[in-house]
């Protein structure tokens, strides 16, 4: 019995220490609204809710702060954020990186009725393509080469435009993040038939995303919380809430 009491006392003291050390919410930087990943001023969205639930699973709370991407990294490196979401280790610096908490994927999407045999990036050369703004700089050298010599390739700042063009039959292929394009189907021009089935061509690699932390101990707590919500069904429930195309 004394040994059990000693263990319980030690656990209580450790929990109290962690709670005292992080009584204030963690300042968590993220990008501007990008449904379905970040929504409602950083209060909702797929990646926001995964992060929040992972923190809460280990008794921590987060306070969201939104920035344009380049500004977010600058503020983090200035020591003004505890955590920055949606990064990869290519950003460098002295931060502590979490385990992967979400993977994004850019894809090519076509109307299923067209039966286009798109298996690789180079196959896009044979079709008219609508991509998101700056896709030719962000999707790798192979895509950049195809886009650079393509006479029927256009980029659009508003991704809903891509969906409207696809469903109207004015473009063969749209290229973009599959979750974003699926989310935007709800904003499709009402004159178009949104029930048309789609084909998803996963010609781009998965893009695993991490969070970077100022403090290694908090990173470790986040990783522990992430494992908890991945094993107890919370993470799966969030993914289903923001259901994406398969």
C-alpha cells in the first residue's frame, strides 16, 4: 500500500507541475482561413481540431493566432509563438518537430464519364488543365516542366473557379488539394449538376505535415496526445467530420 500511495503522490505532483508550468494557453500559430483545414478565424477546421484535441488529451489548451504563411514563420522564429502548425522539417531552425499529424495530397480530378487514363504528371500534357495559383512553382519540377510547355494550362486565384470549369465541361482536369476541392463543391454554381461522379488521380505524393515547438517537453506532450486521439477514435471522428474524396 505505501508503494501505491507513493506512486499516486508522485503522479499527482508531476501533473501539478505540468499544469503550473503551462497554466496559460499555448500560443499556436497557423495560416489564414483555408477550408476545410483552417476555418472560422482559427477556431475550427480539420487541422485545428486535430491539434486542439491532441493538446486537450494531455491537459493543455491552445490559443489560435493566424498569419500569412511567411509572416507566421517569422513570428515563430522571433520566439513569439509556442507552436506553429503545418510545417515540414525543411523550414530548418532550432525548433522541435512533432510527429506527422495530418497528410495533405494534391491530385488531378476529372469527370468520371470522360474515363481519362491519367497515371502520372506527364499525362496532363494531353488535356486542358486548371490549377490553383502558383501550382507550377509548388508542385515540383516534373509538374513545372509540364505546365511550362502546356498551351492549355491556366492557374486561378479562386479555386471554386476550377470546380465550375470542370463541371461545366470547359476544362478536362483540375489540379489541387483534394480536400479543398471537395469542400468547395458546396459553392458550385447552382446551374451546374454537382451530382456528376468524379475520378481522382493521385499523381502527386502525400505531403505529411508536422507542428514545430519552441519547447521539447511540450512537443513530447503533443505527440503523446496525438497517440491518444489516434487510438481512441477522436482523430477518425474529426476526419469523418471533414470528409474528403477517396
